[in-house]
C-alpha cells in the first residue's frame, strides 16, 4: 500500500537506490537488485533512483560489481523516467562512461556532494545533469570547488546538507544539521555574485529535477 509520504505538496520526498558500498551484496544478482529498487520506489512513490554510482576510494564492493549494479539502476531510471542521484568518488571516467552508455542522453540527475573541479562540473552539465554542493564548499582550502560552484549554470545548481556529515564552517567537524545548509547557500551566493536569487533558483531547480517523472534529453 503506498504510504503517501511523497505525495505532491508534502515536504519530504525520497529516493531509493543501492549505494556502491552495498553493491557487493548483489554480486551475480543484478536483475534482482534492479527489481528490488523498482519495488521500493513503487511502494512509496519515490521521486529518484539514488544514491547510486561508484566509489573507488573505499572500494567496499568489487569495482566490476559496482559498475554492473550502477548500470542496472541507470537502466531502471531510464525506463521509469526518474532522475538519478549520483555518488562518485575517485571514479570519474567510469561514472561518465556508464551514464553515457546506459543513460544514452535519456537520464537526468544530480552529482550529489560534488567535490570535482570546473572541468568535471562542465562535463556533468553537458550531460544534462545538475551539480549539488555541500558544506565542503565553505572550507577555506576548497578553492577549486568554489570555482566550479561559480561556473555551474544557474539552472543546474543545487545545495544539500549530507547531514550528519560535512558540516559547513563554522560548525566543521561537528554533527551536521539540515539547518546548517544556509551557510552553503550563503557561500554559493557569494562566489556567484547572486545574493538575491540563489535560494529561489535552487528551489526552482529542485522542483524541475525532482518534481515528477520528466526525464528526457536536456532542453
Ligand atoms: Zn554519497
């Protein structure tokens, strides 16, 4: 029975996906993995498939299994017309390869907790994706990340908490809270020179991406 938590007008929406850290549990059962995600999405009206992707930093799952489970979920998102939420760490070329080969220009989504540079952000944007920044963008040494944040087109920019991790300055190192995302907004507004519009723009971008099944080639 659908629980209704993701009905239009509610303030909570959710995504379901198999994270690369857990991909190993589905080794040799990729079709089952995809079916499990499909069932979970249907039961509560999930608005996106994610987090999915590749994590070669921790390598908690074998890389070939991560790639197979990731690809299967991109295929599912394409079929369902849902956006994807991408987790990628030290796996940029393989992440883009899967999105290109399997998404084939038909899947949109967001690079969550983006930590790349301007070139990577540009590649994500060219692929039709949004780019989301978390508390790291406030860290003093994150100069190249702020450069990327300044360069992302206004209609592709998102912000997030990643709570309980990655609390922004001045709460760095403490447990992150959703309310702290205001500091991420402030930093984005500052580096982009858009103090008056950045909040409304990010809200509109969120609705454009997660407001309903509107996948397709970027417009
Ligand atoms: Zn993640």
